C-alpha cells in the first residue's frame, strides 16, 4: 500500500478568499487547450478565424463548459438534493461537475458560435478535441489532490487509503483516469490529427476512446454514494459513456460517407 500524499486542497487563503488546487487545475487545463489550439491554427489558414475570434471562442467555450458541467451534475447525479436546495446549484466551489454535461455545453456553444462566425463546426471540433485530453488530465489531478472520486477497495501494492474513503485501501482511480483520459488519449489524438482526411473524424475518435476508457475505469471507481449502481453493475458514468461511444460511432459512420473536407 502507498500512503496517500495529504496535499491541502487550498494553496493560499486570504480572509474568506482561497485559491484551491482544483481551480488552478481547471485554469491550467484551459490555458493548455488554448495554447495547443493556437499552435494548430498557426499551421493552417482558416478563413474567418482571427485572433479576436479565437479569444471570443474560448471565452464562450469556458463559460459553456462550466455551466454545462454544473447543470449535468445537478441533473444526472444529484437532482433530488438540488430540487430541495435550489440555491446550492450555484455553490460550485463545493464541488460537483459532470464531464458529460460539460461536453454537451461545449457542443451547443460550438454549434452556435460557428454559425455566428460562419466557421466549419466539424473542423473547429477536431481542433478542440485534440486539445481536450490535457485539460481532462489536469482535472483528474485536481480530483486526486481533493481526495475525491477515489476507487473501489483493492489489495494491490499501489492502493491508497483516502481520507474520505474510510480505512480501506482503494484504487487511485483518479490517477488511472489521468493516464488514460489525459496522457494516452492525448498521444493518440495528437498523432492522428492531420492524418484523418474528413473533418469530424477526430471528434468521433475522441468520443469513442474517452467513452471506452471511462466505461472501463468505472469498474474500478467507487460509485457515487447518492446514486450507487443504476442498471445492474453499471454506474451513471458508464451509462453516459455508453451514449458517448454510440454517438462517436454514429458520427464516424456519417462523416465517413461525406466527401473529404
């Protein structure tokens, strides 16, 4: 068993204001995505995609991701609680964000933004998809520092006792997700970009691979206590990830029939 490194979730506190690792990880994720997006854009000319448009794009994407992630958590993971405590919906500093909800927010915002600025949505989606894994990885590191979203009981040598998980050694599932959803997924997508001739295909690969990774790792992750298992041995994360896999496969089939763009 490896001792859990007790890192304070708070970096610095000044009166009622605090800078937390989780928030810093979100910022690092956004900045990394922005820089990687800019790097890709410099390699190719995209009509209408000026520096100002890119800044506007990221402003709205960040806003839509945060809103979507919070709404997704409220609806998918803890709706009865928030129905009785509606003002707590806005207490995002207390935690509770859903990747799948954030993804839905990004897609909706992306479609509307591309229509507004007459950009090719599928081309933009591919560029963004290639930058997403590092942001996901930073988020999982934030989960690990917070000691949340830990794994199920384990007797493996690298199992850890998490402060909120009782005295039982558990899988450090946040680190598994960091490696697969952050590192491995980034390596695959970054090497595929530019090789797939049809726009939208990289997004499809992202949806499928993330869905497969998340679905698989959910078997090692402790189910959310307020939900438990939804259908048989499957969790809410697995149900939503299954929908991602199906959406990615359908997108790949559809875009595969389109003429190269």
